[in-house]
């Protein structure tokens, strides 16, 4: 094998490694939207959108059917160690992550909380968790949940260990360069 052919092979290998390293370092931000369903015949539903940000996970609650007067505070949390079914059966779990309260306005309400130093993937680690929005806050006690969503993956992860289309394009280009460079250099030598 001539020096130029070895050079072409090394160039192709270098491009291949660079493409693979580029795809491994380019993690996509995760996002998960969970459907909150009524608990205890409340009629309250909504969504909890969990999105990776540079600061951590941004959790946005968007609720409908809140039965209380405008300005009423509804506590919201992620509980760890149980599911919505457990909570609805009276076997709730401790609060793991408190959210900003949802304030009722015309039967609806939203809140946004940034959970620092965590990713959506961290929250989907297999530990049973649920998002719970509680009834109207009165006094110091935590009222029962009125809307709940289990924290589970609802989509296939974007990267999931698979090679991205961009990486496939770069790999194909590297292979073509290797073939073209090796072929041209071999022809010149002959």
C-alpha cells in the first residue's frame, strides 16, 4: 500500500472519528409533555411540560377547570416514590420537588418553575414520580390533589444511542472521500 493510499485511508478514518465525536457531544435538549387528569372528581385537567434548559428543567403547568375564585392558590409538586394511582388511593408520596403555585384566574392557571441542576432524563430515571396539583390552599396543611400526571416518558428519546441523520451524512461523505482519494491516488501511481 502506497503512502498516498495510506494518507487517504487515514484522512477517511479521521473524518469518521470527528463525525462520531461531534454527534456524541451534541446532545439534544429533552422535552416531555405530561397530561394531568382529574383526581377526586375535581374536573381539573391540564399539562405539565418539562423542558431541558441551560439552568435545569423548566416545568410549566397549564391548568383548566380550576373550581375556585380568581387569585386562589393551588400548590403543585413532583412527588417521588409512588404514582397517581397510589395518590388517588390515599397512599401519596413525599414531595420531591416543589413548584411555583398555580394561581386561578377564570378557571384556568399556569405556573413556571426552574428545577436547577437536573435534566428531563434525570426525572425519567425509572423512579415512580407524579406531578400533583392540589386543591385550594388553606392554612398550613397540604390539601388533597385535584389533578395528577405520572412522570413517564411519552416519546422515544431523540438521540437514544442511535446515529443522527447529520452523522450519517458526515459518515457517507467520509466514505466517499476515502474512496475518491484512495482511487485517485492509486490511479496516479499506476
